[in-house]
């Protein structure tokens, strides 16, 4: 497995963990990050979406889909930008930026690995 594939694979595992948390025990991860508990179904929908994305990331890594790796660098960087805008507009708590930072770190790792 190439270094770029490994970075995407690790990010896929992170998405599995986040996805399972939001799908199965949503109020636990929400509480850990300072967000209020909820009984709304949307957090579980987000969990399922994370699991679907995790599947794509893991399979792309397993099959060395280099074009996909490059696309994720842009998309994961965009996540942080979106979250910062949401916080700046008062639509979300600042802690949301932490999730975006994880995406940015993963994007940088993948970008560096692709250039290496």
C-alpha cells in the first residue's frame, strides 16, 4: 500500500469510528465535543453518511485509486473552510472546527504523500 493510500485508509477508519459513534450512541460523541444531546434523527443520518464515505475511502485505498486520493485533498480542505464559515455566521459552535482540522490534517498527509 502506497503512503497516499495508507493516509486515505487511516482516514477511512477514522470515518468508521465517527460514523458508528453518531449512528449507535450519538449523544456520547456529541457530549465529548461539547454539543447538546439530541433525539433528532439527523445525527444518525450523519453517522450513516460517514460510514458510506468510510467505505469509499477504504476501498479506494485498497485499490490504489490515486485520482480519488487527489480529490479528497480538495474536499477535505473544503470541510474546514465550510465549518469556519458556519461558526463565523453563528450557525455552529466553535468546537465544530476541530472536526475540520482533522480533515485538514488528513488532506495535508495525503497531499504530501502524493507528491512524494
